[in-house]
């Protein structure tokens, strides 16, 4: 197990639910607190990282735009994993997602959990 602090944030909601913007806010707070952050997007949560998907989304007016929070996760070296079956059921391929997003299933996410990551679900 690594000595670094790890956080996995599972995002199950898309644009229809403010909890998903809270997930990105918590992830950014984790980054600011020195955590290695992994985002695992399932169900409609995969919509957040579709190209141009988060361009106009801002569910909580007191948070930065979600697009900026997503980019901060990528820029900080965090991981954004998209559940392949969740993408497929929506007709999305790897090319539909912003740069830096990987298609990875629960086994990849659980690998981070097995390294001692705290896990939150929104």
C-alpha cells in the first residue's frame, strides 16, 4: 500500500442532479488537500466527460464551472475512468470523450481502492 492519500469518487449522476457537481467539487477539494484523485463515472455520470458536455453545466452557482473542475482533475494528474458498458449503452466510444479520460471497468477502480483509497459515491 502506498503512503500517498488516495480518493476515489464514484459519479452516478449526470446533468440532472446537483449531487454530480458536488462530486467534482469534493474531488477538487481532495486535490487541494493533497489526495491522488480517481474519478469513476457510471450510469449518466459518463455524460460529464463527453466532448462539450460540461461546457455550459454549472449546477451550483457557488462552485466553479464543472468544466473547469474536470480539467483540474486531469491537470493535477488525477484519473477519470468511464465505465465501458455505461458508455456503450449511451452510444459513446472513446473518441466521444475529452482527452485524458480512459475507458476502464470496476476492476481498475477497485485496484485503486485496494491500495487504500477512501471512496465516496455521488
